[in-house]
């Protein structure tokens, strides 16, 4: 189906149509929730329709995202001591996707957004009501954060910590923090940072995509998968940006569930806020999103 107005036809250039599915779960677009209309706040006319997420869609998406985290994050670090040689260490590190590689993926996401900058900015202006320059500027913020995060991906350094303990012998150790022991009377510890796994991002109407960039770009290079719930009044920008991210993941033969997105109301936001599988949530929005009795 075509758009109701000719001036909306540019939306097809960023993967939108008059009827859209509002959930990207497990690398697939689907949705089984209510159908809502994205409305131009200037004239209250419908731009396009979106089918929102159901709780079942959310649960399916979270299961896929948790599985994708095993590939995206640093999976296992093992340090072994060979007792035959007093100071010989066998160090095996399994990095399914290294930090610089994650940075390369984020760089490609930034390039994909840059290529569609004006279309995305125009959509943001249309759906949210900002002037065009502000809409383009907000999308540019995500691109800028992608550039920042690419550099960050090669600077995820830990501390080198001197220790006063004397080196006698080393047992077998299986740690999430790498500790390298130097031969001699003393040793030092080398600290590394580990991903949380899944990071949730809930964004509001006034900055429907910039806040995503502030959080998601850094989360991705640090090895975390992202679950994004966009504002219910701006579902089209949520879908359009997610489609560009999904294309990059597919091109690099990575699981689409690394970046999971939901269009929906407070019930989806509450599910994210209460979900123990998401150890960190960035939240901007109304108190309706918070669980009942929450002390957040």
C-alpha cells in the first residue's frame, strides 16, 4: 500500500511503508500487538500504521538476544598453571568478536546512518515535530557517537596493579578478569573489563533517537547486546534506524538479535525494567514505564 500523501513517499527510501511491523526480534520483523498510527503532531494526520509488540514478542526477543550475547561478548578467559614449570603459564583466550571488530561494526552502522542522514532527519521532523535542521542534527548525534565509539573500541584498557604478595605457586584458576603473573619475587595483576551482556535503552518522544546513540554505541563496542524500546509516539524512527542496523549485522553475518527493538507502550517498558536478564537499563521517559512500587 502507498502512503496517504505524496510528501510521505520518501519514507520508502528508509524501508518504511504505510503498514509496518514494530518488533525486530531474532533477526526477523514481526509483531502481534495492537495497531497504532504514527501521527504528524503539526496537523494530527496519520503518517503510517505500526503493529506494536506483544509480551510474547518481547519474551521471544529477549531469549534470542541473550543467546546472541554469547557470540557478541567476550565469552571465556582461562588462565592455567603448568606445575611442571614453576613460572610457565598457558593462557587461552576465546574472543568470538573482539572489541576492534565490534568497533568496525559500529563504524559501518555510522556510515549507514550517514548515507540516509537527510531522510532520517526529515522523518524525525515529520513524526516528532522538530524543525528540519534539528531533526538532521539529532541523527548526526548518533553518527558522531558511532565515530566516538569506534575509537573507544581500541581503548578498553584496564589497570596494571602492583601486588605485595610473593609468588610461590599458582593453582588452576578460571577467572573473568585476566590476571597475568610475572616471574620473580613479586607479581602484578592486569585488569580487564567484561561486558554486562544485555543493555536496555528506553527513549522518549523529545529525543527519539539521539539518546539511543549515546547509550547503544558505547554498549555495543563494550560487548553488550542492546534492547531498545522507542517512544510509542515515534515508532517510525525506531523502525527506520533499526532496519539500517539490521542490514549491517546481516552483511557481517552476525545475529540480528544483537540489536533488538520494540515499538510499544508502558507494558514493554515495564517488562524491560523488571527483567533480571538486563543488568543495566538507560531510561528516559514518564513514570508509567516504571514497575509498580519501583524505587528507581
